[in-house]
C-alpha cells in the first residue's frame, strides 16, 4: 500500500474522567512546543497556544489527572493483556493484546500483513485472542486513537513489533467507489484502492458516538459526541453565506501556522474576546479530525445547518506539529473535502476554525504549566514526510 504525502490524525484531546462516557478518546501525545525550525518554550509569545498547552497530555504533565490504571507515554493509559485476557507487565514484550483504558477498546498487538481491504473483516472473524472472539476491523478514528504524535508510531512498550506500514481501517472512501481508508503509524490517514495489500490491526469494543451539533445564539455549535464547542464559521468566512459569519468575515481567511496561533491569542486578548469568549484555541489534530464525517461524500462537517459557511477551502491548520522528522517544519492539517489528515509546511497559508471546551472539558482550556523542552537548539536536517 503506497503512502501519499498526506500524513494523519488521531483522536480527540481534552477528555476528563467525567467526560469519558461522552467522548472517551485519546489526546495526541505531544508534550513539547515548536517553532518553525526547532523546539521552543511553551510560553513563547511568538508561537502561543500550541497542542502541548492543552488537553489530557498537559493535564497529565501537571498532575491533574487521576493515577493511570496501566501505563504509557503522556496521557495514554494502556494495560498489556495475556493470552487469557489477564493484566500482565509489558516488559517481556510477549503480550498478545492491549487494553486502552481511556477509550475502553482492546487491541491485538500483532498485525496481519498482505491483506486487501475485502479480506480484512473475514480474517478477523476467524480468530480468537485473549479470550475473545468478537474482533473486528477498526474504524479510521479508532485506529488513529493509538497514534502517538510525539513519535513515529504507537507506544512501543505496548504495541511491540508494530509494522511501520499503513494499516487498513473498516471505512470505505465515500467520494469514490473501490477505495478505502488506511492509517499511517505516525497518525496520518489517506485512501487507496481496495485491491492494494497491507497489514490490518484488529480491535474489539464499542465504537465512539457519532457527532451531533447543538447551535447556540453566540455563533457556536457544541458537538454532543465530544463536548467541544466550535466556531460555526472559519475565520475570514464570507458573511454573505450567513449572518452568523459576520464577525468571522472581518478577519483574514488565510494564515501561516504561526499566524494562526497568534491570531487566536490576539482574539482572546481583545475586550470581549471573540464571540463573547476568551478561551479559544486552534484545535489539535485529533479535535480537528473529529469534524470529519467519513460516510459523507461532500465537504465536512456534514451538518450544513450548524456550519452554514462550509463551502470553500479544503485544508485547515491544527495546533499539532508533525514531530516525526528531525526539523519540525510541518504541522498537521485536515482536508475537509477528502477527509485526509496530513502534514503541510508551516509557511503555507491555510484556513482556521476555532474551538473551545464545553462542560467538563472547559477546565482544559486554561493553559497548563508548560513543559521544558530538553533541547532548545534547532535541528539542521530537513527531511520531507512522504
């Protein structure tokens, strides 16, 4: 299966224990902050409000989350399981299954290689593991949920021997027949023909709820599946599409990654904030990906009433740097037309949609104490993700 120059995404940050019944989804794993060329202090005013400042990972670093049931990097919480389904230490590296204590999903550690998309579900139905026989292909969002955005793959202590190749998901590509979604170990998502062959990783457990939106008078919409509160319009949206976009229309539409971060900080700092709120964020890549409706063959979000101005532009910035390369010149983006999750150079100019926490997530809109980067010097290599 050939990986394209579109890397990927994972799943929703900013979920507290109280929010788990609503949106039990992982954060990105990113705990450092970046400039366009290297690491930087997380309170650097030139690059404010990045992924590492918010969410479960920031809360974990600040000691604000309950003790983990198992272990894992950042706020990931995994438990290794034996062949009989009992908790075991991951140190031996021989466990066949891993339970994600945040999402409640259980994963098979070993992947099965050489399958085309149609063969994946049939193979899952023939195998028992860890005392269970209800294994299935993961949805795209589920497979993205174990990607560690601070590294080049899922947590190696738990997902031992991971094949660093794109893995199939259960989701067909809605825009064209004969294509399906795959996920890269780094957290990227793209589509390819269903007759391609590649590995599959199997999962069991209940899927996350679908997004449904409640519209508010202040120009925002809350996703019941995640409790995130979204601006109904992207910045710079044409006010002629709907009167709710008038405030957004007064702002530039295209931003570099740094400009996007700075614009959010400026909106929060002005009297009255933006739409009456001063806790807006540039969404991380997991949050931004949560707006994609995989089954919808048009531009996401699919709720055209909640998002009336969603008629132009494809690529949106996230606050998450693509950290798998030596020099962090890329940031994660989401293409709302195709649904692909990838990386673009931070000097590109893309669209911006703002988000803020709602309900039990609101506490994570406060800036957490920034972690100290271990090496503030900028790397010199400049490889390009493929």
